[in-house]
């Protein structure tokens, strides 16, 4: 199955295409619960339902500015993109509030305390995000919540 095939790449080769920062394209090692958000709706493997709404490029840029990488799905053929995104469920976060927050949390070391995590998130928003970008992100999060 596709899932068994993808498992041999976990934590080994840098195969996941992502965008980070100011338009930089990188390859990441595939691992569970990555700090990577897909900007397109994803198909949940177990439930076979669509998860999330499409995130526009502006919001994707804001996510990149606060340290969240975004999946570069543009390299996947249009005809196979849906299947690829379904295989990546569990590795890449869906474009939902939970997915964005999980990716943000996972962008920090796993062994930091909750108080330190909260402080670090506040610092990212204080120095790395303009008021305009903060409004775009809040607008996305409020629209997804409805």
C-alpha cells in the first residue's frame, strides 16, 4: 500500500518539498506531525473526508514568517495531487485552526515547558509579524472556525 511505501522514507531522506521564509524552497526529512501546513484541503486517510479550506498565498506567507513551513504542492502533478496529499496525512498538517496551531507548536523543540512555549510564540508574533499580517492570519482563523 502507499502508506507502507512511504514509511521507508520516514526520518531518512529529505523528500518533502516545502516553502519557508522569503520564498525559499527546501526539502525536508519526512516525519510524523511535522511543523508543515498544507495550503490546500487534505483528505483524511481513515475517514476519507476533506479537511480544511484552501489557504491563500498571503496567509501562507504569514505562516512562513512565524516559522511554519508550507508544503510546496505545486510540484505534484494535478492528476495525482489528491492521492499524494492523502498519503501525507499524519505527516503534514491540514489547513485548519488545529493544523496551524499544531504546526506552530511543533516548530519548537519538543522538550520545552508550556510557559516557555507560550513566551516563544508571543516573541515570534511581536517581532516577526506586522499588524497587517497579524490581521490576515486572524481573519483566516476566524473564517475557518465558522
